[in-house]
């Protein structure tokens, strides 16, 4: 069934990226529906992270278009996309190691007027009011994530799973519209992986967050994703439910060494 334009929050069309003679991504097309959790999977070297990096504004595409909430955002910088509600996390967590967990969340909040010289000098009351609101939101976020007990701990001392949760928390500080999660289960023990999956589900169901997830753990993809996009050799091999993906011979060939039809 074809989606209506107003139902699509993220659309990728003909996306391509070349590095010299290497064609890492070759004409990728897919849509992400509002309120959906979409999985992006494929063998190593399939072009998944390069695709994410182009969507997130960290790499300029060689060709193609990216549309966010009805706006062409192709080639826009990641800091501009942040303010438009597009956030991403990384396979290797990018925490501020010498700041506390609470501070890591606080710095992710937008509209911090104290960052301006004029405001810090002449609008002290407004600055303090905004800072108090940010800290309150950061504490609420820690509670939601079950990380209150490490709120004052340096983020560099957290476990891999706690760092992944903290990255998800940073997306909550901006009330993100679309969140790109790059291997949220990587380096996470099974117990915390379940916690990460629960947080993604809760944000999706209770707050309406839309997610696009790169993940190698197929059980997590099957649990979370209604739609799965399979990449192979920089192209979309197929799209469908996890059951359809698991039973598609082209996918089996791509993962286990056959030739792609």
C-alpha cells in the first residue's frame, strides 16, 4: 500500500555516495512512516552507515534527495538538522567522558540562551530560569531511562549499555521527530540490551517517536521493526516485514555468500 505524503516523515530517493572509484551507496530509496520503527540491515559493507551519515548531514551525497517532514534537507549540516528534529546515535557512543550523565543530557537541550554573551550579561534571570528547566528535564530523562543512580557519575565510567541509554536520552532532550539509531545493541550485555529495546518501544508508543535503526541483532530487529529495508552492495535488495525478509532467498544469498539476483 502506497503511503500518503503526510504520512511520510523521512524519504530517501536515489541516494548515492562514491569515494573516488568506490561506489558505497548506489541509488537507495525508502520511506519512513510517521510513528514507525524501520530497520536497516545488510551484510558488512552494504552501505548502511554511509546512508545514515548522508541522512544525518555528516556526508554530502553524490546524488539523490533526502526529505524530512516535507522539506528537502539534502546536504544540510547535522547541526541544522538537529534543530529540525533529526537526531542520530552512533555505534560507538559519543559521550562527553569528563562530564556527568546529567551534564551530558543538559548540553543536548536546545535554546539555551546563556550561550549568548549578551544574554549572559544582561538577561541573567531568564538564563537561570532556562537552566533550571533544562536540569529538571535532564533529571526527568534520567528517571525515565532508569539512570538516576548514575546521574552524578562521569559518563566515561558508565557501562556500554548505560552509554547507549544516555545517547537515547540526549534525543529526548530535543523532543526529536526522527531518530537514527546506529547499532544500539552493539557492545551491550543482554540485560541492558533488553532495557534499550524497552526504551525504544516506550518512546515510540508513548511519545510517538519515529525510529530508523541499523542493527545486526536480528532478534532485536524482529521485536522492534514493522518494516525492514535490506541493503546489499550499496543497493536496496528488498523491503518488507521481518518474516518476509527471513524467507527471501536473495537475502539469504546476500548474508551467506550466494549471488544477488
